[in-house]
């Protein structure tokens, strides 16, 4: 089995897993579209490997797999930054929620002692 068949098989499994996670509601819609698009792009490059050579040649990148590493690295950095922003926002909300619960508990204790 050559590498292209392996790549196509991996892409199909990746797309299937993404769809299954969406169906079971374990993956939010905003990320589901991202992973599906990534899966289809990987499948496109697996089915038409000359497309990667054509794009890398137009971008003056002489070793075509370098384009894949560059795009993968940039995608990973952008995705990590996005997840960091989401975690920071959730952390702020959690801190505020804990403070509100503590204030409410203090009010209930104050009313109980009167």
C-alpha cells in the first residue's frame, strides 16, 4: 500500500471521527466546521498530490512538503491562541461566579443569625 492510500484512509477516518463527535454533541459547532474543513483539505491534497506542488511552486517554496509544515505550524499557533483566549474568558467568568456565590452565602449567613 503506498503512502497516498494511507493518507486518503487517514483523512476519511479523521472526517468520520469528526462527524461522529458532532453527532454525539461532544464537539461544538464552531470547532466542528474547522475540523471538517481541515479534514477535507487534507483529503484534497491526498487525492491530488500535484496540487501541493503547484501551490508551493507559485509561492516560491522549492520543497513542497515545507509548505505543509508551514501551514500546519501557522494553523497550530492560531488555534492555540484562540484556545488561550477562550480559556481566559472562561476563567474570568468562573472567578466572577465564585465571587457572586460567596457574596450570596454571606448574605444568607447574615440573615440566619438575625
